[in-house]
């Protein structure tokens, strides 16, 4: 079982690790955000089309017995 670290040591370790992080630039963040929105848009279009197609096919199958 690991020994407990006191809060002061823990905060020093967190600060040390945070200093090692390479943060993205504003431009990189904007491009990534734009790409997420584009992919969400295309995914929404795809799932809407798939839902419409499945609904249409199920409607054909259910109405075939009438």
C-alpha cells in the first residue's frame, strides 16, 4: 500500500508536472475546435440519413402485410 503524501508535497508535485505540459497555441485550439464541429455536422447528417432510411425500410416491411 502506498504511503500518503502530505498536501504541500502533493501540490509541489502537481505544479512540477503542470510545468511539463505543452499547451496548444490559440491557433491549434481554434483549428481543433473547428474540426470537431465539422465532424459533428457530418455525423449528424449521416445518422439522420440512416434513421430516415431505416424508418422507410421498416415502413415498407410493415405495410407489406396489409
